[in-house]
């Protein structure tokens, strides 16, 4: 059974004059537990629009299901906690970085190559790469079931990129998190994806399946078993 099922989904774009149009042809896509599907395409082809439509951040037509439960059955905040969208440039509503991490424990800082000093620095003093990793950290600490990643490593050096890829792989294999990942890097797509789709002329088409199907079947491990295995992440108390 699919974790995320997208049925005839189209984003609705409202122009300045009030006229509405659909930016993409209807999208039908199913993602299974722990699977990573990559999206690529020319800038402006609709990749971000599709992710935002799935996350229910923009007007759209069609249906989206999580574990066969319709999106309309969830409240907006609950849906976006379970189906988490990470923008290429995330919004920060408070100059204090620590304010974006409720609670005392913050997971995965060390795995992403960061330390506690970042939390006390002013937001404006952070590099684009630091902001991008902190945005991912903020998303991961919400424990989503689906990750919608819009170029999450675009501003990162090779070492930080590898760290991000590694932790996303851990979430997939040990927690069963499903990932829809926008990337322009063919080598990265080959490294991380089970399937690769391209968006061209408003349509989404399968470009390649980079992992053997047999491997996907191994991801049918129960949620309880995965939860027992995912015990080695480090936490920091602040």
C-alpha cells in the first residue's frame, strides 16, 4: 500500500488580474514507504509548484492521500506536520534561531555537522548553507512521515551534502519516511533515488528507475521494528 498517493493533482495559479490557470497537467503518482522519488526539470517548469500543492500551501485541484486517508480529513497544521515541505529558501519568523526549536532536546545537530553555538547566533550572521541545514534540522525534529525537499543541498559544500544525504537515507531505512526530492544534480539523483521523474512542458514523466524493485520490497518492515532500530541518533539538551 502506498504511503503518499497523488491523484489528478493540479496547482491553481491566480494571476494579478484574478484570472486562474493550472500550471501543471494532472499529476498521478504513488510513493511507497521509505521510497525516495526525485524530480528534475528546467527552472520554472513547476517542480516547486507541485511540492507546494502536495503540502496544501497553494490552491489546487485533485486529491492527495496519506496512508489512504484523504488530505481533507486532516487539519492544515496536522497535514503539514506529517507531510513536511522544505523550501529551497525557508522562512524564519524570529531572529532568534533557538525560538524555532521548541522543547529542550534537539536531534541530529552533530550528524549535520553543527553545534549548539549556532542556536545563539543572530539569524543574519548565518551563511546560506548554515540556514539551509538548520531549516532541514527544524523539519526533521518534527518527525514527519513524508518529506518534500526542494533542492535541500543547493547551497552546501560536498561534505555537508553527504551529511544531508546520509541522514535522509537513515530516515528512509529506519523510520520508513517517504521522500519526494527536487534536484538538478544528476549524480545526486543517481545516489539517492529509487525513481526519477522529469517535468517537461507541464507533464511529469518517468526518466529512470535507479534502484532494483526487489530492494523496495525489503522496506515492508513494520513501523514498530523500525522505531526500535532508530535509537542511535544523538540529542543535545539546551
